[in-house]
């Protein structure tokens, strides 16, 4: 099974936007690590939005 290219691009953009990491740094992450960072960012954003 392959991971959708569009999904990878979304994860990269999401992590880069929130953490200000370089493309190279993000691409160096293992898939599961990159996915976990994206999930953690989403949880932080959701929590911050709910606290408003």
C-alpha cells in the first residue's frame, strides 16, 4: 500500500507552517514520526481553539 502523495504534501505543509521546520528536516522524518507530529499539532490547534 502506498501513502497518497497529496497526503504527504499536506503533512509537510502542516508541520512546516506550525513548527517552521525546513522541507529537508521534515522529509528526513520516518513516515510514522511525521504523521505523529501532524496529529499532535492538530490536537494542540483543536485545544487552543476550544479554549477561546
